[in-house]
C-alpha cells in the first residue's frame, strides 16, 4: 500500500504485505543486506558471515527486514497522525469513501459532457475512486492522428500536463483512442475535475492541429 498517496502522510512511506504462503519467495531486501541467506551450494563448507547480533527470528523473510542498512524512520512515525487526521478532520473512512465515490461518479458525468464522449463501462460493484472518460481523439484511418504517432501524442500530452498546465492526468491508449483517468481523493473537488476536463479538451484540440509534431 502506497501510504504517501492514499493515507495523507507528508512523507513517502508504504506497507509491504506478503501472505505467509508466499514469504519463501522473497529472497532479498532492496538493497540486499546482512540478513540475506543464499541458496545452499554443493561443496560449501560454511554459512555466509553475518556481522549483526544474533536474532531469535525464525522466519527467514522477516529476519531479512530486521536490518538492511541506513533507514529513515521518520515516515513511519507519520502513520498514526495521518489516521487521526482522517478520522477527526475528514470524518472517518466511511465518510471519505462516500465523498470520493460520489465525486468520482459526478466528475465522470461532467467530463463526458465537456468532452462530448463517453465513460468507460465499469460494473457498479467494481467502481472505486476513479473517473474514466474517453478523449475526443481517435487514431487510425479517418481519425485525428496516425497510428504510428500514438507514442508521440502520448509523450506530448504527458509533457504538456506538467510543463504548461501544472498538473498530471493519467492517460491510456485503448481500442483506437485515448482514455483519461481522474483519481479522486478527499482534497479534490468538482472545480478540480472541471479544470482537468478543460485541460484535456484543450490538449486534444492542440493535438488535432498537429502541435505534437513540433514537440
């Protein structure tokens, strides 16, 4: 779980979860450190030297993560205050989920209106905090751009999102067209989503004029 994105912690931190049935597959930390145990080799006479103090841990995967070099523990200290913020300021997880689900649905409808296209069909039970909308930009014969230029157009949009519009919207080329995904969270409102729609519409118009060819 990437907590820096979803849990509002002010520093990058994540939780690494591995079911017990798969823990034997985790051969090393990153970077590989003192807890690493190499696979036995035929003819090897002694185990690899471990300079760390003895550990009572019997789970090989857990032992690896007891120490793997210099680490900044400050991000982990942010988790409890982040949970408190979500509970006391944001109204709790149920309130956050209700807000995000509602805004995602309304934003999707609004972007369809702004772009004149359609939303990606997702069953209600599989919906989450995303608004997925098709862009008015078609590739192929009779379309707005040539298929061979799909990569150029995608690179152009990715660059312009950041450099010109000071934002970023994830796009995916699928079934002959580009689709945009807005990721909704508690600090996003409809005005933000409408700005995203404005940016997408303007960028599509610029692509149709061939600006990506000069990029």
